[in-house]
C-alpha cells in the first residue's frame, strides 16, 4: 500500500464516521423535539428536523 492509498482509506473512514455522527445527531434532535441550528447563506437558522418516513 502506498501513501495515497493509505490517505484515501483514512479519508473514507473519516467521512463514513462523520455521516454516522450526523445521523445520530438528527435522531437525537427528533427524539428531543428540538431545533437544529445551521448556517445558511452566512445566517444562523434554526430548523425542526423532519420525522423519518
């Protein structure tokens, strides 16, 4: 394995972990019925997470 393959694998694992954390955050916000705070067009916006279908 060369350095590029190692970095690609690490990047994939990091992105996969971030996706899992994001899903858990949304699930938590749904359970708590609380707003999610995000940045849109350089403005802070509070949104309600949509219930899962």
